C-alpha cells in the first residue's frame, strides 16, 4: 500500500505562494523516478488557495482539498466552506475534525459526523482526525477518547468507501513534542483493531504531531502507520520532500 504524505498548511500561504510550492515540489519530485508508485501526496491549503492548486494538481498524482467543510451542501451559512464547491474545484479529500477545529471553533462530534457523511456522498475522502489532550493521556484516557471520537464521527459511513483516519495527539501538534514510537505504535494498533472490528474495509491511518525530517523515518516503519499529516514541516518544499523522500520498505 502507498504511504500517504499529507500537508496541512493551516492559515498559511497566499495563492501565489501555494503555486510556487507546487511548481517547485513537482520539479523536485519528477527527478525521483517512481516516486508516486509507492507514495501518495495530499495538500490541504487555506481555502482561498484551493483554486490555485486545482489548476496545477487536478489530474496529477497530487491530491488536495480543504481543511474544513460545512455539514450542509449549500444555503444560508455565511462564512463556511462548501464541500460542493470543493468538489467543483476537483478536490478529492477534506480534513474533518482537526483538533484546532474541535478546540478553537468548538466543533462537536455530531456535526463532524454530518461533514464526513456529506463528503462521502460527494465522493470526497474524509481525513478524519482524532487525538487526546495531555490531560487525557496522563489520565490514561487516550484510547477511550479516540474510540469515542471514531464512534460518533464515523457513524453511518459507507464502510466500503475509502476513509483516512489521522491520529494527532493534541499535545504533540505544533509543540515540537513528537509522540514516541511506542506511543504511536500502541495507538495505531488499537485504532486498526477498532476499525477492523467495526467493519471498515478501506482505510489508512496517519500520524500527525510535530513530524519532521529527523523523526519521520522511524515513525514510518511502525506497523499501521500508513503515512503522516504534517503541519509546520510541510510549509517548505525542502523539509516536506525530505519527509516524503524516505525509502519505503
Ligand atoms: P504540526 O501540525 O506538524 O505542526 O505539529 C500537525 C497538524 O496539525 O496537522
């Protein structure tokens, strides 16, 4: 199975900067023969930059999509991102339930579930994020929190359709504190068991939280780690490419 390298650009990059990134990335990647035989790349730009990416990425092996969509297709929802418009812009993925959405914008599980359902009806692949806070980890609640986020977030989804789950411990996001290999391996194994047990047939599991060129090679070798969701280190072509460039064994 291909390893997935997903870039979460958060609130960064103008359309021009997004274009420059993709042009440079494509130039570098095409020097690496067979890159896309073993790897899949997905970019989540700021919504205003999606159109810029669309013209450069649509029809290539580089997938892309918004960092958030609203749970209704269209209507009177001022300020929200439309999944239907994302589809029209040839997006193939969307992030759902990133911890910054849950924490800062108070997004709730039932609404995140609606978003994932809507994405599936539009044939967009949800990249559904789960993860515990530091307090929850220290209280031994990591798996309970992740399972309950999955249970409500994935309710009613078509289990045969592709879905990506990103495990992102909140305490590791943007903090420079990467989870240890043991911590990642344990949670990924359990998430995999959970998804298997619940009949999901077509999914991949990403790790996210301070992934950097220095720590990514080891994390990528762990069982049930199918790739990464990368924030800070995805903003520069060089560091992103160093992470994606690891040999896949
Ligand atoms: P980080 O962000 O790599 O900067 O920790 C990851 C994410 O928020 O998806």
